[in-house]
């Protein structure tokens, strides 16, 4: 038997080739499909496993989202509070910096300014406007003489004033809220009265 005949014989025996009528040969190709016999879909166990994995991943992502949101609200609330008290201190310092004297009564700061002459200069020999600073309804107010009080800054919950000679110490507390997070900030500033006369 020649080598070619032997190979054809082995192919027919193994089932890869079959003999048709009139001696024609045909090739049988094995089933290359990945589908296992009798398994056209997923079982209930496989569905439950996939659902369990999806639930665990979803819970982890949701927890991470809530943590990030809380951190954002905390940082944002602190930023709002810090900004409010800083701006309030600057406004208060500008309002009283030109004063000659200061006093505190019932939590209110009263600063006496010198007279402003026709040339726009202060005359320390005469009294001019009085400036009052106080907190009410979480707002820092400024009142000049008996006029209508104006709001210098919002979200200020408390103010403490201390007078020592020609300087005034202002301590303010602010409140900032973003979402459900509430933060407070307390800052103080010492303001030297420019027109204070030590004599």
C-alpha cells in the first residue's frame, strides 16, 4: 500500500472521510461551536451569581459616592464660613479705622470719628460721625449716627468687641452651610484707631 493510499484509508477509518456512491469522498468537519450540548442558556445559579456580583459592586460605588459627597459638603461649608468671617472683619476694620475713641455697651461697639472738614481731612479737635457695629439675626450691621443700619456681612452669628486704649479687638463667629454640613469659623483682628489721642 502506497503512503497516499494509507493516509486515505486512515482518514476513512477515523470518520474524517466517507465514501459516497461512485467512489467520491467527502470531508466531515468537527463542530467548532462553543455551545455545550443541552446548555442553550444560563442556569438560575449563574443568574444569581451575576446578580450578587452586580449588587456588591453597586453598593461599593454608591458608598464611595456618598463619602465623596459628604467630603465635598464639609469642605464647601468650611470655605463658606471662612470667607464670610474674613470679609466681615475687613469691612468692620475699614468702618472704624479712622476713629478717635471707642466703647462697648450691650455687645455693641461704638466708635467716635473726628470731624471731616471741607478739605476732606479729619479735624481731631471736633467730633464727627459715630459708627456702631453689632450682630443681629446672623448679620453684622453698621449704623452711622442715627441713620438706618446697613448689613456689612451675612452668616455672622456672634461678635465680641474689646477696647484697650487706642485699639479695638474684634472677634467674629461665622456659620457656613453647604448641603447638610454646617461649619463655624471664629477669627479676630486688632484694629488700631488712627486718630486716637493718647493724651
